[in-house]
C-alpha cells in the first residue's frame, strides 16, 4: 500500500479495529501514534514507496516449567507486547533493518552460511531464518525495514523469538504468497536461534509468538510436536497477566540452569531413557530407593516436579477449554509451588541471603485474595508471573513496585493473534 495512503488510513481511524486485535485492550491513540511514528522513521531512512506492516507478539510461559527439555508438555500465551515493522521490497540481495536501540548491519542473503562473528547478534537471526526458509524450499528476497519493539530484552517474554518470527512472517507474506504456516515459521525461528545465534532454546517461544492466544504444545515427538491453540478470553473473565521483574541478574547462572535438565536426564538414564517424558510416575516411584542412591535426592525431587507438572499442563489446558478460571488459577498456584519445592529454581543455594523471586511470591500470596502466582521462565533470578483480578490490579502493582521499584511490573493481556501482516 502507498505510504501516504497508509498514513491517511491510520489518521482516519480505519486501522483502529485491526490495531485493537494486537493490543487487546483499547489503546487507540497509542497505536496510531506508534505506527505513524515508525512510518516517519522509515521515510527518514528509505525511499518512500509501497509499504507493508507486520507484527509479532512476545510470549509468556503459562504452564510447564522446565518441561520442554524433557520432551514434555507446555502451555504458553502470546502477549500484547509486540515487535512491529514497516517494510518495503528493495529488489536486491540485501536485508536492511533499522531498529531503535540496536545497530543492525545489512545482511547479504546470497551467503546463507553460518558466520561465526555474527554469533549472538540480530544479523545471525536474520541470516538463520533466511537459511531455514531456503532449506525448506521456500523463496527469500531483499527488503528494507524499520522495527520497533515493546518486547524488551530481559523482560522474560522472549524478544529474540518475536524478532525471528517477525522476519519469518515477512518472508512468508512478501515472497511466498503467505504459504508458510505458523508452525513452520516457528520451527525455522528455532533453527536460526540454535544454529546461527547459538542459543540452545526450545520451540515454545517461537510457537507462541507465531500462533497467538493460549498454545498447548506436546514435545513427546520433538521433530513433530503436537500444537493446539486454545481460545480463552482472560480479559472477559476479569483477569490481567502481570509480570514483575524482581531485579535479579541471570549472569553467571548458566551452570545452575544446566543442572536442571542434566539431573532430570540422569534419572531418565536410570531407565536407559534419554528424557523423563519416556518414563511414568509409577515406574519412578517403584524404583525410587535405588534412584536416590544413584542420582541423589535433588535429582529425584526435580523428577517429581517434571512427572507431575507434565500432567498438570494437560489439566490446565482442559480448565481453559472448559472456561473454568478457578480451576486454572488453582493449577497455576500448584505449578508454582512445585517449582519452588521440587524443581528448586527460586533462588541460588550458594546465595541464600538474596531471594528476590521468593520475596515476590510471598508478597503476591499476601496481597492477592483471588488469582494466582508462580515463577516465570527459567527461574533462579528474573521474573514472576501473576494472574490478577481487575479489581485488585492497582493494589497489586502498588505493592510490587513498592518493593521492586517503579516500572518493575508489566500489565499484559493474552493476544489471540499471532504473527501477522497488518497492512
């Protein structure tokens, strides 16, 4: 669409309904200003021409804490913080991206080989997504883009996955007649992050961003996971999703994170299996005395967590499908307690004086009369998640920010729309 016509349509309110699908809550003025400001940035950097708009949401892990690396089940949700792009074709072999806060070099897509110097950069993700498209038999091409992201790095809602999925959506819609489905876009995004960015992530983040809404994923067959979108309107039931950044750093935690999958796999190895999803709770309990001797007690506790959490995700999915909000909230609290007691990813045992996640959970339990709370993501440091009734929202935010600082708590909604071409 012509750039001037897009501006006129936005100012005339013709895009308001589309924008509301992305923001969930009514943010008309914010959306108009955000998109027109990005169009202005595009005009400052690239020739004014036919433009396209794209959006890819961040995600929140809802259920299945540390289950994906055991080929287990997860429940995730796309959120209404997203990464958006204004894009134009440039009929070249280069992808040029301008992004606020990041210096992204042009990527020559004639070379799709891994470039070691690009490890942990945006360029690696761009090149990796293009390589994934070509490997799957799809078409790629050059484009210019400006990007604005609300999915802040370190916020726990996966900025890298949103970026990968955004690039995939652009390539699908502009060069492949929108023929690349959400699951394939997600899978290619994971490939880019694993093989080019060199981060060993699972598929949950990309799948939630690409599909939208609540998403149930069963990784029992990791090469072909079962993906199921669940239609559930959290806002209609009077709840918001809150994430609180407790201020802890993930620096120097890699070894502690690595021990969680390692110890679970050690228990699986007792049964000559690669991961815990290959054994049953009954098998585990029958051989528990011997497993304790071979693997140690913490490994056993972490296995208790996985084997129950993996089934709990199915119960959470059913509660959402049955519109049973109270059951869902109860299961969410159970999930959090299991992470705390058995998985033990709430604080570092080497630094027991510093337990910000534990403080945030205790404060949430104290403040919330209804709702749920649990650790969010990997744990040990970082964020907690809470489902807060609208009537308690102001009091909850005030209590959390009193302890963790102004702006530490994000109020989110689950967005039913995944990655999408907006215009």
